[in-house]
């Protein structure tokens, strides 16, 4: 049983699609599959074609999205970026943009590990400074903090309307609400292997019209594979769905076929409501029944719904005990509190109530 915060266990139907034989990547059998994937992503992101936005599906992990941002959206080569840091993966995004793409990074950290970004401090920074982009994680998987990206975007557009709003949604797409157009987001990057419910190997993003215009006019890109000038014509032709399609790099036929089924299954359910219900129940058991403290602070309803991060007395012992029961959970990775907590994934087919009850029992026994 896989209860780490990604990758997740996939449904039987998704695994079956992964075993599809190879098809011509420019032919009449595969083109409708990719077309349907892009169409469904617009539903998932709440971003119709009329907005001028564009979904992107590229072979690679969620981390590839960092490079898509760094390579395409900041054409001066040393743009000013405000990074909102709520954990390990926020800082990795900042490392990519600062150390590798040489952009000028200002960091606003949460006041305490486990807290979301202080909006008063954010407003003050936006009022005093000038930034080309504000970058954040929706859910930082190291802490389980859920940032209010709607409120943050409203602040950015109010104080600095020319600033791009960029979100890492690797651990939120498919379990948290994301309304790309309504919230005026510019680039949201994610991946296939978490709450979306597909196998590892696909970078999934949505880009706004204004960000896309910047990318297509950018003459300072330094990476060939992540150049949107190369990818956009190909993906656009698949979204139109008419032959012949434009070729840039061979799409992973099996992974996209599996993603197609995963999206059909996800969009047929109240995926946000289901994750909220499971998360709130499990975390109340941890906090109210077992008396434990979550890493992510505040009411359980305001924490990330795709995982639970909780302080425990014996993290390694709990992980080992559950491994003996063929249940895999994760230890902590935030550098300031590593070794003090565990992380339990609440996404995927294995995240059922019976399995989570076994996790609760193991945690209960370890604390006595």
C-alpha cells in the first residue's frame, strides 16, 4: 500500500492504459487521445480556450516546470522574482530560478515552519518593490502548508498588476480547487503522479495568454528542450486535433494514454470534496483522538488535503512498523524539523479508510 505524498497508486484502468501498444505519435489513433487530455486539463484548471491560455503536457517530472518558468517567462535574463517560501520545495524552485537561471530572488518565508505566507508582509513587499514574478507553492509537500493562492493573486494584481503569478501545484492539482482564469494566475505547473492519479513521467502546466506572449517573444532562452517556442506549435496542433499535427519531440504514447483515463476518472467525481472529507477526518483523528500536532498550523480544514504532516515521538519506528504491514509512508524532509515528523499521503487508490485506520493504529501504539 502506497501512502507517501506521491507518486500514488493508480487504478486498474489507468495501469491497463499504460500497457497500450505504441501508436504513431502523429497518426489518427493517438491524436484524439492527446486532444482529449488537453481538453480535460482545461476543465481541471477551469480555463477554457476563449481565455487564450494553453495547457502543456511534456515528458518529464514536475520539476521540469521549474525550468519551463526559468527559461521562458523572464526575458531579461536577470529578472526580479519574489519567492514565497513555505518549505523545502519552495526553496528548490528558488534554487532553480536563482542559481541556475541567475534571476534576482527575494525570499519571503513563512514566519514559523508550518505557517502559510503572512499576507500583510507580502502586501508591504509588493507595495515597496517591483517584481517581474511572484513564485509560490500551492502545497509544499515538506510541510503540508496550503497557501491561499486566490488571496495572494488578488494582492499581487492589486499592488503590482504587471507581475506574473506563478504557482507550483504538483501536490495540489487534483485534490485542491484551482480556478486558473478566475484567480488570474499566469503559470501553474504540476505533474501526473500525485492527485491526478496517473503514472510518473509527465509535466503538466497551464499558461496564461500574457505569460505565453512573453514566452513566445523571449529571445534570451538558454534551453532547447524547455523552449515554449518549440513546444507550443506542436501542443496547439494536438489541441486542435486535426491531422497533420506539428512534430517537435515524440510524446510518451503510453503515459498520455494513461493520463487520459486518469483524468476521465478524476473529473467524474467530486475530487475536491472527497479529498477534503478524507483529510479532515484523518487529521482530526490525529489531533483530537491521539492528541498530536500537525506541522501545518491552523484548523485542519485549512491545511493541505493531499497529505498529513504530523509531529510524532518515533518517526523512524512508525515508518518501519508500517513497512512490515506493506504500508509505505514518508519521513520528514524539511531541514529545520527533519526527524521530528512523518508524512502520510492521502491521494491515490490506496488512500482508503481501512488502510488509514491501520496507519492510525500504528501511530497510536508508537506513542504509548
